[in-house]
């Protein structure tokens, strides 16, 4: 599946703000096929493990607290050139810098509460997908 899938989470801010449907609509309009989807909530330990690559960064604690603060929507998406195209669709990490029409420009509150996560590589897409879904949950 490498190169054809990416992983995303609709973050607690966008879930709380009622943007699940609109974000999933943008994803669908961009040609992605949903391979797995669930509403769930990360525990603090889950968020620490998922974001352990950032453990030495100054924002790590805030990120962990935020990502475990409420429900998220986790999804595995399929499309040719999935990771790169999805990064374009979601826009810059800071919504103030994101291009018009991108998910973060439309739905993010701030750089820290930026509506969605998107895998940054094919390798991480597979790792992140398997963190949230078992093989029998991905279709």
C-alpha cells in the first residue's frame, strides 16, 4: 500500500467545532477513498506514544495534552500520491500561512489547534495507520 495511503486525524478542536462532516467532504472531493474510519479518543499515554518523535521539542507536552483532550476521528485514506497530495490539501501547519481553500485555512483555530494531522511520509503513514487500526479494520 506504500505510496497509495496516508493517515489522518481530525483533531479535538475540529471535532468539538462540528467540522467532521465538512472535513470528510473535502477529503472525498479531493479523490480520497476511505479505507478505515473511527471516532475515538487518545489517552494521554496513547498521545505520548503517537507523538514520541516530538518528545524533545518544547511543544510536546501541550501537544499530548491537546490531542488527548477530546475525541478525534482517525482515518486511513487511499489515493495515488496520497501523502504529498494530502499535505497540500490540509495546508501549512500554521493556518495563517495556509493557502486559501485548504482544510487548515478553513477549519483550524491556531497553529496548536490546527484541525487535522496528516502523515509526513509513506513510511509514517503505514506506522500511524497500524497504530490506530488493526489489519482487519482497513479495507
